[in-house]
């Protein structure tokens, strides 16, 4: 089995992934991702013609920005 860090380092963080893959990566529905995009919320995305794509780097940055470390 490949260690997680080794597996992640072999993935191109700037590669564009489809909306379905981005939703799966975030463990949310595609409809939620679409709703966030329409409201101007959620991770940054790239429009390629009519297609929507996401960079893994942007998904990871969005996760970090929305991580809550303590509940007050």
C-alpha cells in the first residue's frame, strides 16, 4: 500500500477535474456544489467553454479556509 503523502505528491494539484469528481472529493452532492457556485460561495472554479472544472489545489485551499478549529 502507498503511504498517503506519497500518493498525494504524485497527483497534479493544478490538474482540472470535473464537477462530479470535485463533489466526490468534497463528499457532497453535485447539486450542493452547483448551488454554492450560483450563490458565489464554495471553492474557486474554472469555466472551460460550457464545462465547469475545479483544481485540486483550490478544493484543498477552500477546505483549509473553512476548517473550524474550535466551537465557542
